[in-house]
């Protein structure tokens, strides 16, 4: 069975950029511990070769930036810390989602056909989180709810 959930409060994305940041051992741990010390909940993590980002409550965005900034003082590779506000989150959960071919493609196609752009997707074994403009969140949820049968092999 699939479960579709909408996070009600807006999120922010705190991005830490720096050449080769992904090659620093323990970097995710260092930043997440700094956020934990400030009692900031991490809704999801996104990382690339030259950036690491955390989805946090929009209310916690400035505190999160401050917390990770303190950690970056110990690093020489950080070039920027930025915040993107007004992000909505919708989660699709299902026991077999990890073993469902093209589920991300189908998910993004349904949203694309409705004219809804996404910020990013973060997937795990049993869920996919879709991040998008919070102003489009309700419309996206309705579209996904109407099309949930397209993802039925992930149930």
C-alpha cells in the first residue's frame, strides 16, 4: 500500500558549497551534529561533489546557517552558505518503492504534465521525498493523489 503525505510547514534548504566538500571525511556528521546542538531537525539531506545541503524548518533557517557557519570556519574549502526558502515537501511511501522501475520518472512526469516544477527528489528504500515550491505543494499533492495508481507497483 502506498501512502502519500504532505508536510504542512514550509521548509528551507541550507546549502554549503565548496570545492571537494564531498571528499572530507565525516562532513555530514560534523554539520548534522552542529544542527543537533541547536535542536534543529533535519528533514532530508542532499549532497553533490561540491555541495552539501540540509532541508530544515523555514523557522530554523538562520539558526541552521549560523550553526554550519561555525563548523565551516575549521574548513578551508567552503565558498558559500546559502538559504532557499519557501520549499514544500511531499512524501510517497511504499514497501517496494526501492524495487519499482521508473517510479521517479513517473512521479516527475505527472508533476511536469501538471506544470509543476520540482526542486529535487530524495529517495530511500521505502520512500521518495519531493521538494518543490511551497505555493505549488497543495496542487502537487492533489495531482499525485489522483495519479497514485501509476505508482501501484511500489505498494
